[in-house]
């Protein structure tokens, strides 16, 4: 079965409400991480047609504060499938509804595993087919990130 990156795309839109913010009126980091995880899980499940669970999250850097009343746009897609795991990329953009300005605020890479419905055990996932130059670039970079994750997991440190 042919599965392209396009078939895994998820776009979520959230409005930052008072309950989502800290005392400075900025979006709580944990709330953003929650939204990122949901978008990524939906993308992984859309690709695999199975329940997919978070196995790892790469580092998450907050480039700019997201304010009360901002619109948060989360765009997720599967970058690459390895065997039973897949890397999902999530791009976070912030829109100021008063000015219409949209800015990139975060990017995150998450590793997901799809589980079979009977034993809840990891299952082999259909490979993904990147089509556009951007999808091919993300596909190739996902392998580099995976090698880095494996090295870090085994205590191997690479110095540039």
C-alpha cells in the first residue's frame, strides 16, 4: 500500500485562553507540549491506521512567548518510518489575530510507535513516500536525527 506524507498531515488550531496561560499571560509550556503531542499522535495514527503512542520527544525550544488571545497553528506530518517507529515533525506557528502576523514559534520531533489492537504490541509500519523536495529533505534529516538519538541512548557522544 502506497502511503505519502500528505496522507499523514494534521493541522490543529487552538486559541490561547486564560486557563492556558501563566501569571504573565503567556501560554504554559506544558499546554503547548500537550497540543504538540496530540497533533503528532493524530498524524502517526493517520499514517498507520492504528493507535500510536509517544516513545520520545526531542528537545523543545521556546523561541518566543505565545500570548493570551493568540491563535496557535500546529502542523504535523510523518517525516520517516523506520520499522515499528516513526518520526513525526510538528511546526508551531502563532498568529496575532489583531495584526494577522504569523510567526514560527517552535518545531518539535517526536518518535511514535503504533500498536496492534489485540496485544498492544509495536507493529511494523508501512513506509512513507516523500514526494516534494521539502518532504525528501525532512525524510533524509530524520535518519540523521534517529542515529543521534540512538547514539545518545547508548551513551555515545558525537562532537562536531
